[in-house]
C-alpha cells in the first residue's frame, strides 16, 4: 500500500472531524460528545492547528481515501532548543498507517532543520515500532532528536 501525503488546510476541517467521529464506533452519541469536549480533534483545536499549516494528511494512493493525519506546530526557543516540532495528535486507521505517519513526522522535522520532535503523551508510541529512538521526558512527553546532538 502506498500513500500520498498532503499538507492540510482549514478547508480540511470537516474531513478530519468526521474521520475522528467515525473512529469511535464503540461509543454512543452522548459518549462521543463528552469525548469531543477535551479531544485534540474538536473543531476549535482543528481550526487552530490547520491555520498553522504544519499538519499533514495521508491518503491511500489507490482509493484516494483519507486514512490518517497529524496535528503539529513549531515551538521556538523551548527548553534551550531553537526549534521544536510539537505533535499534539495523530489520527490513523491502522498500525501500518500510524507507522507511516510517525516516519513522515520525523522526516518532515529533519527536512525543516528542526532540532527535535516533542510528542504529546500519545498512545501510538506504545503500540508501534517507529524507525527512530525516543526518550520520555519528566512530564511524560515523548522526545525525538532530529540532529546528531542527543542533549544540550
């Protein structure tokens, strides 16, 4: 299976929102509403991240179906690092797509010459085996260095 990667824009909000709502088939409508109140894919959060233009979506090359995405934004001058990519959320259909998205995040950060990627406490990193090494910070975030330096 091959994928097409696209930068997500504000007009993709409904696609992401419906994608996430469809992933929670084990919940009833009330439970979905409660989940959405604090979810990174709630509409106000999507509006913020999609304006930042650091979000990418994955589409199946054969079917053109939307299969996953990540919400991210750059953070400047945090914890002595000049440039960090903050990944708030990764949404995906299956583990293979999750692995592909992690690879895209890492390569994207390296291509943009960012020093590290900081992942929110994502369950995805407990489920998949990415092609890079990460460390867990004191606050429970996952940190990946994208340069040869390992720490400052």
